């Protein structure tokens, strides 16, 4: 998740710096009429959840979510929000009633010295926005993402080997949560050690979560996929899951970024997503604590490199190039290709109503929850399905 976060942030900054059209880019794009008023019916009843999707329908309908906002998915839903994507803040307010938890990507945990910890990023805590989200859903839990940031290998070894360090860390998190009015935290630390020291990490997470839960605070853990794109076991497996499941409130499973290299491919193949869940929880016990990850961004593959695609850019590409969308039945994702003025071929994989619907259906079938990375990157009418 951290890699994706940095890439998306850098890309957002690049877009802001490159907004002026050159003469070669000045070709007037084909326009399709977009409707912005809310719809009377959800996307399913409007016949939009299809494999033979057309670019013009997407451009026309993507802002038209149903005016009668009603929760469809009955499992837990965690939505991430980042400070550099203001639309995500709006989405959290509009569709707060469809979520059980919202995780603003605000905070970092830093180790300043022996038994000394500091939570930074609190300047991003927007109390007015939090109040608005809670107004849309009185039961929603605000659980900021807490990244273990700037830790050296020695920092980890010092903390993992000391009960006093771990106890002080837990106490610091409780103090911050109570002072700031948070309902807990979403911890991101597992991938930092590259799959090493797993038993020690289990002990740390267990202790921290028990400390938080003793104060009625939620503890969610971000975990990498249980299987890599090559079918190898990932950095977090069934053994760790079963040890932590009794004390962790939710496991935010990163079932995306399957194809993040130069070769075009799906972001989150449906069979792989299923296998990642079953690898952790072949039996249904604790499976409800898995928050199956859905990416709301896409990827644009070209020889020069791969770039993330957010909603506005996706719509811009559709308008300008009018591509034919293709449906991959096995991976259950839409994709298309286009060429820019320099004739370089691009291949884009981006979520669609159909792909999201099938993943929500899978979550329902398996009895898991859902995590959304991230609010504001997708198209507004996606939320009719949740």
C-alpha cells in the first residue's frame, strides 16, 4: 500500500505541474454529454452493470449515483482517505452511511529514542470533516492509518525485543486516540521488514491491539496478499492470521497491485482474490474480519512506464480516445488500449461497475468485509453497489 500511496501522490503532483497543453496536444477531444444530477434508480436497475460496457455510457453516467442512498453490502466496509485527494473527503461524507470505518491517511509513528515514541501528522486532523462524516453515520469508526515511518532495522529490533518498549508504544497510541477523539488505528507495519521477524511482529501487534481494545479502541492491521502474483506464499499467512484474529478487529487485505510492472495486466484478478482469502482462512471462522481490498484506481501501461489512473484522468482518456472496452472473463476486469499522438500504445486497466460488483459478490459469498483504496479515486456511481 505504501508503494502505491507514494506513486499516486507523485503522479498527482506531476499532473498539477503539467496542466498546460502543448500545440501537439491541442486537438479538440470528442465530447460526450455528462449528466451530473442524482439518479432515481441505482446502477443495477439502470442496466449499467454489464460486461459489454461502452465508453460513452461511462462518461454520461459516472457522476449519477442514486439519490436514495441505501446500504447494499451487509459486511464491514473500511474506506481510506488521503489528504491530497480532496474528492475522497467529499465521498466519505456523501456515502458515510455505507461504511463502518473510515481511515484517513494522516499519521506516522516515529521512534525518537529508547521507549520514546511520537505520532506525527496530527496537523492533518480535520475535526470539521470528522464531524460531518459522523453526522452521515453516527456508528462510523474513525481509525486513522498509522504508518511506522522512518524506523531503522535497529529500531525494530529494539522494540521487538523489549516488553517495556512495546508497552510504552501502546500507551502512546491510547493517549493520542483519547486526546484526538479517534476510535482506534489502522496499523501499517507488516511489510516494512520484508517478511522477516514474523513471530516478533505477531507479538507486537497482539500486545498493541490488546492495549487498544482494553480502552475500547479498534485495531485494524494492514496485511499484504497471502499469495504473490507468481503463486508464492506472501509475507503474511494463515499461521499469523489465526494467532492475531482473536485480538485484531479487521485485516485490511491488499488484494490489488497484482500487475504493477511494465507488462500490462489486471490489478486484482478475481480467482487470485479468492485464493488470497482462502489461503488465510480456509474455514469460515474469523473470515468476517478480513477486509477484502478493492482498488478504486487503475493503471496505464506503456513502454515508458506505468502510471496510476484516477477517475478524472480515466474520463479524460475515454472522451479523447473513445476506446472499445474489452472484458476479460477470467480475470473479471475491463481494459482497453489507445495510442497517443506519438503513436505509443497504452493499455489501461481500470475498475468498472461489473468488476466491482463481482468482487462485492465474492465478499458476500466468502463472508468477508471490504476495504477501499481509496475514496475519491473511483467513479461516484460505484458506490451504488455498496
